[in-house]
C-alpha cells in the first residue's frame, strides 16, 4: 500500500530546525567521544574514571554510541514515521548518544573531566526538554515549562560534578 501525503508527517520549519540542531548535537557528542578515545591512546588515560568506567571499556562505548546514532538516524529518516516520533526522535537521539561519549571523557583527569561531564550531560538533554515544551497548550504554560527546564538544568550543572565525585552518578 502506497503512502499518501495526508498520512505522512510534514514538519514545519521550526520542527526542521529543532531536528537539525538535535542531530548536530548528537553528532558533536559522538565526535567528542571518538576524539577522547583517540586522545586516550591504546592504554587509556587513567586507571578508572570518577564515573567507574575503565579505559578498556572505552572502545565499546565508542561502538555503542556510533551504533545508536546510525540506527537512530536510519529509523528517524523513514517516510512512515509517526508524528510524535518524528518530533521527539532527534532530541531523544541526542540525549541517548551523549552518555556513551561523556563516559569516555570521564576517563581523563578527574580534576577537569568530572566538572566537564557535569556541565555537558544536562546540556545533551536540552533539545529534548525544548521539544517537549512544544506540547504545552498555550504560551504561558510553555514559558513555565521552559523556566522549569532551565532551573533543572542549573541544578544538574551544580550538583552533577559533586554526585559524580562521590560515585553516585
């Protein structure tokens, strides 16, 4: 059965911009992870990171991040994708790829890598938070949702490095 134009999702310009920004963030996090893996060299950067990741496991993290991005891109570029998945898929993909790459970054010197991970990890879910605010029924609720998202991001940036340094993240 052929797809009709009525059944296909046709994104608005704003949705297209959101999706491209989220795709760029997902790719940037993957490249950050690959760069960190290459910079660590064959022996790894440290014996164990503050997040409990061994350098021997970093090659698996690179592969998991790349596979997640490849499979997610394939799935999200299908023409018969449901509207909800099309709107939230790319931001969700960015939020999914980031932990793999940031765990590799965490294998470096904890004095700078743990605060960097604590700052970047919440940033990776910002496109998802913004995409979810588009479902608010009016502008007032959308502003409240964005303010709550920014407050949660600020809290995560402040508390993230402390949680990671004591082994809770």
